[in-house]
């Protein structure tokens, strides 16, 4: 059942995108598969992704600590 729904969704998206590109100046955001087939597909869970700033800050702090340990005079 999910396979048939997925196939029909993909075919519909191809047609919708083609018509949108031909006749619309502002293409609309298409519906997601879990919005179209509400009972068959679950909405994916939102996973928090670290921003680039958070990643760089963590890397710099780790480097700073490692450098301090290596160059500590004692």
C-alpha cells in the first residue's frame, strides 16, 4: 500500500512541478507525502542540527584546552 502511494505521489509531483514551472511565476511549495497520505506515512522527527557557529566554538574550545595542557609550565 505504501509503495503504491509513493508511486502515485511521485507521479503527481512530476506533473505539478511541470505545470508550476510553465504557468507560475512563483512556484508553490508542494505538499509533503505525510500530508497527502496522512495515515500511511509518519512525519519525520525534527533532529536538532548544530549550527556552524556552535561546531566551531566547540572545536576552538577543545583546541584551546589541548594547547593549554601541552604548553603548561610546571
